[in-house]
C-alpha cells in the first residue's frame, strides 16, 4: 500500500502526525486571462498569449527554488492524462478530470496552475517648460492557484505584479524586447509563489489541529481496493490508518463483486469488516455447475426442445 498517509489530510495535502513533508507538486498549465494584445511605444504590440506561454517555465523555475515543494516532471503528468494507469482503472475513477487522475497516479500532493491576469501599459505626459516628456509604466500581473488532487478544489491562491517605469523624451527613448517581458513575468511569478506557500502553510496548520483516529479495514475476500474520500488508499487488509475524525466516504471494490459505498462518522478508533456481494461466477464455478447438469432432448415434438435439469443424487443407490 503506497502513501497511505495521504488520506490523513482529508484534502490531498501531505502531512504526517508530527510534521509536514515537502509537498509533491505538479504544474498543470499557465493560462492567458488578459485582454489580448496590448500596445505602447515602449514595446510595440505585446502578444499576451505568447507571453503567457512562457509562464510554465517561469512557474517551474520559481517552484524549483522552494524547499517546501518537490516538483514532479510535467511530461509525466501529460502522459498519464493521455493514458490512464492501472491504478486509475482499478479504482474506477476514469470519469474524473484527467489531470486529477494523473496527479493521483503520480502521488502528487497538490496541483499548481498559473495565469497571466494582465499586461497593462499606462502613460503620463508632462510638459514642464514646454518640453514634452512621457512617463510610461508597464505592469505584468499573474495569479497562481493550488488545487486539491482529490476534487480540484482551490486550496490556496496568490497573485502579484511586476512593474517597469520609463521616461521617454526626444533625447531618451526606451524599447523593451521579448527577454525583458519574460523577465517581468518571472518576477511576478516569483512574488506570487510565496503567497501560495503561505496560504498552504496556514491550511496545513489548521489540519494539524484536527483530532485523529485509527481506522482498520478488511473484507471477507481480501485483498480489495479501498478508496476514502475520493483518494485511492490501497488494498485490504488496512491496519491503523490515521484519519481525521468526522464524516468520510469509503468505497471498497473487487473484480467480480459489487462495490460497497459507505458513509461513516468516525469519532473514535474503529475496526471494520465488510462483506462483499458476488456479481460474477469464476470459471471454475461455472465449470462445476455445467458438469452437474444433464441435457435431455424431447422426442416427438414439432422441433427438438433443450431442457437443462439439475442432476439429483440417487439416495437409495448411494450416488
């Protein structure tokens, strides 16, 4: 059973009973939410879509410098999104959004995504002594969100901006290039990541204060897959799993058996044994039934009639 302690968070974040381990994070995407092309005399036309395209690298670079995060290769995320792994198939969660399935398959604790909120130029014109001077400001604003790997809910959010001020006159002209814009984007992202980290730390601290209990699970046909609150935990038997007190949804499934879904209020240590109901017969069971059947053909009917009867032992004959 792998990373059973993940369920202790109840919201997908890694936490042990004493300290928080570095969060395994994966970057989902970096969207463009600005109005499109911005134009001014410093940069000309800014293609905000192209600028946002550099956000993935900027966000990954900012996360790589944070000891609180362990960054998962995004290519692995994309592969799992395209081809669900055996864990996702076994858990029957193929109806979940593909990025959630992939994040869970990679044992991620949090999914991060960013967005370019705006890339806005502003201008102030002054004419002291009849000499015209322009004061320009270019502002790049970004947002970074942390998503729960269980249901995609937003756990934390941070936003920040980076600015450049320019003085344009007949004697002095400044023009920004693509590299300058990317640097602004990187600065804004690096300011937003600590805000997300701070918000996540606050959530972690809240969760640490919640009382916990031990849960043990087994079935009459172990091993069976166990999912708690949407997270795949492992297979039964499960012993002394630390879980927060409160309402939880437990799903247990096994091939050939009906899934059991139970809503439980856990307020103390519990040990449960759950019986699963068969829905399919094994090959050996089917063979045994057929071997005990007798096939008779009706004679004198308009067409042959197939009758399958169970063979009844002859008690007198001792058969």
